[in-house]
C-alpha cells in the first residue's frame, strides 16, 4: 500500500471508531421522538401541580378525539396537540397555558379545562379549572388559540371588557352537536361566549 493510501486508511479507521461514540453521546432529548401533547414545555410549577392533583389524568391527545372532532381538527389544518393551547389569555405579553385533561383509563368519560398563568408583577400564579364535565363526551373537545379581535368586533370587545390579545377556543364537535365557545379574561375572571366558526 502506498504512503498516501495508508494515511487514508488510518483516517477512515479513526472516523469509524469515533462515530458510534459521537452518536451515542448525543443528549437523550435530541434522540427522543417529541410528543406534541407532552407537558415538557410547561413551567415546572404547572407540571408539578398537574402531577400532584391529577396524577391519574393525562393531556387530551389526537387519538382520544371522536371521529367528528378529529375530522374538524384536520379540516382546520391545526397543528400540535388538541388538548393544549398557549396564548396571552390572562395578560398581554405574558403566556398562559390551557389544557384539557382526561382520565388515563377512560379518556372519554370526563374532562377538566385548566388555564395556568405564571406569576407576574401584578399577580401571583393562577391555576384555574374553568370548565369540567363528568359525563361521556370528552372525546368531542379540542382547544385552539385565536386573536380576540378576530372573534369579537370592537363594540363587542368594549361591551365585554376584552383587552387581551388572545382568546381560548373550546370546540365541541359531536355527531349531533357543533359549538365553539371562546374563553376570554374580563373583569377579574374567565368568561365564555359562543362564537360562530
């Protein structure tokens, strides 16, 4: 073997020996298939509260949706997780996190709609159950975020005292029912109103 050929062989052998180690040394997070319905991106306090108070529940996933709700989700070309919505629901320029959680064992049997906002200069953290149900039908629900100005015209925003950029949409897409409720923060509490979508 010629000298240049020997050098190439040695370099190639070195690459082959170090490559598996480089692949294996990647952080685990880089090799995990991320679930869009994971709570990993939530503030730590919110994750801890969900685990402590709802350990036997989970975030509502696409596979949990009824055929009608799934069809509506896909027709709207929404992305992400149908059980999670993030937006400026409580205060402008501060993210809030909304989730639908359902029992792990029987995800169609009940639900809780929770909105969490981390603490800020004007208020302490808020963890609020704004809607709940303990009857079958949870599979018909999913969440989405929308700009308040697209849901309510200026006179309605003044009338309902809606000052936040975002509102939370709760879709109910059953076989014999279709309804969309917008949750918005007004005068110290979350309120809801039917919207036509």
